């Protein structure tokens, strides 16, 4: 069976584990619109990789188009902006 390597961007953020309320991490793949979680960054990455594989397999079985992979050159970051005009709920 021939395989193809696809790269999809995954964003990992601290969060609470689903169902337990314990501290953990959420891994989100914006291109595919799917997310999974884990107790550690590594576990969240393992879980999202399995979910991405499952999601793509389902698309193939349903004869749906596979979303284009993300470019490897991109990156995700945050910037800190200080302003007295904007307040967030804490």
C-alpha cells in the first residue's frame, strides 16, 4: 500500500482533561477542525495524531476530499499587548 506524508498544524494549550477536570492539555488541528486532549503534551500529541489518522481514513472511506496539508514554514505564536482599554474575565 502506497502512503503519503501530510503535515497538519496542531496547537497545544493547557486545559482541563475531559471528564476528570484534572490539569492537562488540549491539542487542536484547525485545518481539520478536530481536537483531543491528554494529561501531558506528549499524550495530547499522540491522541491528536490518532484522531487525525482516523478522521482522514473516514474521509477516504466516504469518498470525501482530504483537506490540503499545512505549510511547514508557518508557526504559531502569541504577542502580549498592554492596554487599559481591554479587560478579560479572569
